[in-house]
C-alpha cells in the first residue's frame, strides 16, 4: 500500500472540522434528544419559562402565546414543535406496564440503552400480594424511564398501568391486570403509580412528577375479540351496582390514592355511550368527583372508532365536539388534529374548549419539568445508562418473580426437589426453554434472559426435549414420544406447558380454558412413563382448566409461574429446588371449561342469578365449581394464625344529623350510606400473629376476608378481601402483622341504584382457618336543639 501524503495545515483543519461535525452528528443520533423547551436566551422573556411562577400562571401564559393551528397540533399524541417559542415536538405515548416498553413510539431502544429491566407480567406481580413490592417496581421503572428520557430515548408520560378487572378468564389481556378483585386491583394501581410518579411538593398544590402514570382502560373494558364481537363495537351493558363496586373501584383508587396524572378512556361503549364520549364518566366522575389533577387521553384512535365503527355521531366535527364536551384532553391518533379546525369553524367547538384541554396536558408537562430548561440541571438529571439494567434492578425482577410464583399442588410434599438425590432430570414441554414467552405482552427489550432450562441446569444435570413443535402443540407430528422417552429414563420430570402471546394477547381472546393442542397428552404420557416425581409448571397469563393433572396422583406437583419476566427461569428453579419458599396466591379464580362453554364473554353481570342458572363472576359472587379458588397458594411451610388484637364491636360514626337506613332494600340488615359515614375515622385495627411451623423460612401472604351479616341480600358479595400483607417469617418464629380494615371500602356494597352502603351487624372475618366476628354498630351525632 503506497504511503499517504501528509495533509497541509489548512486541509488538516478542514478534516478536523469534518471529524468534529461527524462526531457531533453521531452523538446527536445516539441521544436522539429533541431540543428542550426554555433553554435558550429567549426563555428569559417568556413567563411560561419562569419556574418561580405558579404552574397555573405559566400554563395560562403559554396558551396565550399559541396560535389556533399550533394549539390544534398539540391535541394529539405526536404533538408538533412550536419553533418560534423554542418548544420541540413531543411523543406522549410511552409504555411501562412491567418495565420500559417500546410498544409505543415514545420509546426507542438502541445506543446506550439497548434494553431495560423486564419485570414479571402484572398478573404474576399481583400474585405476590405485596404492595411495597409493587411500589418498588414502579420506582425502578421510573428510574429507567427518566434515564432513557435524559438520553433522548423515551418520553415522560407512560400509559400504564392497566387496572381493568379481570372479569372473564378468556380475556387475552387479563395477563396485564392485577386480577379480579377490585380492592386488590386498586391497591396495585395506587402503589405502582406512586412508585412511578414519586410526586414531591410543588407550589399551589401542583406536585412535581418524576414520570406521569396513566391508569387504563376506563371502564368495563375486558373483551378484545370473541366470537365476532370485538372491542371496537362492544357495548358493555353494566348495572349501576356492578359499575360502582367492581369496575370503577381500581380507577377511583388510582386517582384518589395514587394521584395518577392521567386516565385513559377505552374503545367500548358502556350502556350505549362510548366511554370517550361520556361526560358522566369523564367530566363528572373522574374529573369532578374523584378530582383528577391531570389529563384524560383516548385509547388510540378511539374518537375515530366511535365515529367510523360505532357511528355514534353524524359528522367528524360532531365527534370532536362530543369528545371535548365529555372532558377529553388528548387524542392518541390524528382525529383531533384533522377535524378540530373545521369543528371550530362550524361553531361546534370553541377555542376555550381547546384551551381547557391544553391546560390539563401542559400542566402535567410543567409538573414533569419539561419547561424548566436543560434536563441535566433538574432533579433526576443525573440518571443515565448506568441506571438501566443495573444489578439491583435485575435482582428485583428476580425477586418479584419468586414472590409471585404460586404452588398449586404438592402431593405428599414432593417439592422441593433435592439435587443430591437426582442423577438427571427430564425437562420437557413447549415452554421449557423459552425467552420471549416469559416477558408477556407490552414488554420491551430485556437486559437478558434466564430460561427455565438454564435455571434448572444450575441445580442438576438435565435431559431436554420440547415434546411439541410449538406451544399450540397441534397436529400429528409432535415429538411427544421423544419427550416421553426422556421422562422414562430420568429420576424426575418437569413438564413446562401453558400459553404464549400467539394464544392470549391484545386482540386475541380464548375459546378454551384447556391446555392447547396435545399438551395434556404430553403431561399424561410423561406421568405414566416416569419412574420418579412429575412436576407440571404452567407458564401463562390466564388461568387453565388443569383438573386432569390436579386429580392425577401421578402428577406430584403443579406450579403456576405466570409470565415471570427476564429472570423467570431462575425464579422457577429456585422455587422447585427449595432455594425459595413459595408464597404467591392466585389473584383470579380458575374456572372449569364448563364455565366457558356455558357463559358468553359478553355477559357483564358480576352477581349470580339462580333463577336463570347464571353462576356469577369472581370469587365475590361466583357460585359454581372451580379448578382453583382466588387466593389459593401453598407453601413448603405450614403457618398458623392467632388474633392479637381486633375489636368485637366497632362504631360506625356518622356525619352530623345522619341516621342509618331501615332494613328495607337489603332484607333484614340495616345499612349506612358510605357518604354519610366518617370514613377517615373508620379504619379497623386487626393484628394477627403469624407463626411458621415449618422447617424453612418463608414469605407468606396474610389475606383477611369478610363475610356479610346473615340476612343480607343475595347480591351482597358472599366473601370480600378486606386486607392483606406480605411478611417474612423465619422457621419456628412468630411475626405480628398489623392490618387495617377500611370499613367504607371493604365492608360496603353497592345497592341497585349504585349507592355504596355499609352493612350494619355481624361481619365474620376469615384469616386462613381462623374466624373472628365483628359487630358494626352505628354511632350518630344529632344536631343539638338551639338554645
């Protein structure tokens, strides 16, 4: 190769300049950061950039500077830049259901941020019944979200969590939810949102936000695509009773306790009105009654859906007007950008309607610090690549999976397995060596994977056969015989079966609750041929009718692992081999296939109707047989309970001048309207001593249920979870657990008119095998006669 001539000084300077510009360009591409607002010299002259002013004043100043067309382009998720004011474009749609996800366009993995910590899918995290864990997960996710925002790879508005009630076991998105119980779902919502947002003191009542959470999909949304009925056309016919004490509960808790910065309305109609066009739901309930301090956003293209698919309005402009008047602030989709201008011209929408919507969205952006100049100079500005996929974060993902895993069956104490007694273990089944399956839907790029096979290999020597070509396991050419042969030669068999996103997901509801294809055949043949223990591990979001395995004595143990996240294989192995003592509980009822055969998904009623042969839904109302009940979960230890402190009677104090209702609408049991009671004072202390009688230390979920007074009407919940706590109890030790029962939330129900009422009389608390009766009595304060 010839020697290159040495460049002259002027040429050298040009080359250096080109190199500098190239490096600068690459760095710009790497960070992908748009110009931040209020960062240049011009910011000093604009009041909306003055962080010393109240946010309300700053928002009003900014709106006053915007032209109408500029305002309209800020009404959609991909908000356009306003260069003349130094405001860059912004993508509102980012996702963080169980870790930072690139499902929405606001998150882009790459460069210094190739992935993020992938936690267990929500349904498994909920099975931990550990509120502090949910908040810790939220804090980690917010660290990683802020870090990626600082690097130009994510937004700060995350449309998570999904807190819909898991009403029907066939729903493909049930995996995203905290389960079927409204109190559990509400607690999950509040704690995860608090962890995400980490709201801190601000001026004029506006708390500063680390990131902004969004509880979705409001409301009664729990059907995607079943027997020709899809979410875009479904009209959920819901009674006021079910709406009040089931479907609304987690959203109300999300707003009033979690202080979420956003609510997302859903595609479906509720009683003939699209949720995104319903002022009673959005404006009256969410904004006014619950006091949302934030914005209301559509599920993506919902306005177009109720115009084009549901034909709810005659013109696009009418759809825009209906949406604004319902209380909507932001459109995920182009509809408002396309038709708000013509709606204004036709007099169907006013500029003040647009300004009111912008006030809500811009206020959230101000609370996030997006108009405070360079993010690096603000709180959390130090977060960067080192704070994503850190060892501590990945360990929490592993711990969350361990805490959620549920031991369903353990015949003759087959588990934990003892590696010293096993020369080889057959690991078979279509989910035995999966990666992407473990993280479920609405997931991003994980930091890495530990598959079930890899996890088990850390304990024993394995022989691996899939037994099925894929999870559907359909057709004659499945390699079942190879798997059965491996099972025959091993000392123990672990069969990994279940589902994946090809069988349950957004837009995919199930018809069957049975294991897909020939999976059950694989389990049965392995059990028949094995000379040792047979353990079935279910990887799925939704429940499965595995009655055949539950009732087969040749199947020694059954474990449900949900979708356990990036470290799921390690978590499963740790449970199977006793390094971790399982303590998860089912957050949903596991119904038999007969339920799915008889009950259409479109039937929204929660309460049973014996006259029509309708068994109801969820453990609170369902009267039929189950495969496994809500709250079921075994341990390698035995725990005993004793009441340390709990009242025999408890006074329900009423607001001045209020009296209890006579025993009329609720049969022989008198009631008190919740809004007549002093709810802030009605937290009942229940202290329980929990003793670990086993040989292993263990974490344990203490669940407190209440049964209503005898004589209550049939539509009162037959059983209700009223408190729960996760504790660690060492072998042979006793821990005192101090719980509080919220009387207004837990010992109430909704009447036929949707009015919440507290039942007066004897309530029976159940904690495992322990029972305790508490008599609620009314204490009213009458208005004294004038002197």
